[in-house]
């Protein structure tokens, strides 16, 4: 599957694919100096380790993303509670990314996964600035 150019340019992904191992509005255009934008986790309803490394977008300068197994996963990928979904994307802002760039990059990850009909939920201190999943 092709990843949109916008998302590809915004995201840098380091894949840790070892089975069984854990892995806006009004924002300043300056670099991330607000701790709220430094880190986010995206829970993904997709079996960990079953995707090729190309499955997630890989390149850019705004985020460093590690694909990891969710250590709290104890049910099937279809579990209703997103905290138990098997795959997580650990996202960390790469300086000198601005808060707006970080919000845009995480939004792009979510929208890319949703466009593939894959459940994804971001947990971070800027959740209110992210898009809501389609109904």
C-alpha cells in the first residue's frame, strides 16, 4: 500500500519488529519547547509483527516513531478496549519540530491508518487537537 506523500515527509519510523518484544490551532511555529508535544503513543488494532516494515510510513524530520508490541495486550486484535490492542507506535518529536508540525504528523498517522480501515487511537497531552475517528 502506498503512503501519502504528506505523511511520508512528516514521519521518521524506526521499526522494532522482534516478535514478543515491547516497543492546531493557535500554536507557535517555534520548535517544541512545550513538553506536551514531545511524546505520543498511537494504539493500533493490528496484529503486531504481522506487517512488513513498509506498512507504516518511514521518512521525514518531525517524528521518530518506533513500532512496538503492546505489553498490555491480552486479547485478540479486535478487542474493544484500545489499551489492549497489540501494536503501538511510540512517537517522539524531533527537534526543531514545532507543535503544529507534531500535531499534523500524528494526525497524518491516524488518518492514514483510518483510511485503511485500521483502528487507531492516540494517547497524548494534545489529544484535543487531533482529528476524531470516522464513524
